[in-house]
């Protein structure tokens, strides 16, 4: 018989698996159509970051195993985060794939970054609320998410944002992920 955590974690894992599938399929499509694809390094880094965030969320879901009783509203709220990750994964790649066309990922990224950043703002908001409500972090524990919401929210609605700003944002995100892994090294342990 499944425990309540095992039961609810199955659907969360499926949603995360669908997002990972989107990313891996998109990368495989790029490799398959290599001669017709022109990569853009900030977009490529976003692929890596969003893939990592899927793995991180799957890893962090294990911390919820201590919740003995689950209510549907709690489950639905916690499910919003993986759903948001899936949407981010889907937005990384064109809906039509790479069939018989040349694809410039710089053009694709610059044409779609507003939608992508808007979803990241939702992602950061959900992360802040989840960390505050379920992980017991105070306002200082969600400060990074608040900064992300402010910066990317502003960038998402600016017209003609400079390309260097996109490069700085993605590099800052990569640096944040690396520092987070190092600082929270013991959090990456399941016993």
C-alpha cells in the first residue's frame, strides 16, 4: 500500500518527467537537425538551467515525505510549481519542431523571451510562496525569489531590451545555481 506521500509524488514526478522529456526531445531534435539549427548561447544555457530546475524540484519533493496528511488544495498548489516548470520547458522549443526549416535560436529566443520571463516570474512567485509556507523560510529565505520576480518581471515588459541584458540575466542565473549548489551542499543528500 502506498503512503500518502508516495501517492501524491507519483503525479508530481510524471509532470516533472514530461518537462524533462520536452527538454531532452528538444535537444535530440537540435542534434538530429544540426545543419539547419543555429544555436544562441543564452538560450542554450536556459535549456540547461530549466533541466536542472526539473531535477532540483524532483529532488526537493522528497522533503515533503514528512507530511502525513494531504489535502487536495495543498497538492494542487504544490503541483503548480512542476506544471510551471513543464511550461518553461515547452517554451524553450518551437511548437512546430525543426521539420524542413532552418531555426535560428537567437531569433526564436528574442521573439519569445517575454512569455518565457513572464512564466519565470510565476515560477519565482510560486517558489517564494512554497518556501515560505512549506519549508518554513522567513522573508529572508525568499529574498532571492523576490529579486528574480522584480528583475525578470521588469525585463519581460520592457520594449527593445538590449541583448547584453539577456546575457547578464542568464549568466547571473547560472552563477546563482552554482553558488546555491555549493552553499546548500548538504541539501543534495537523500538518506
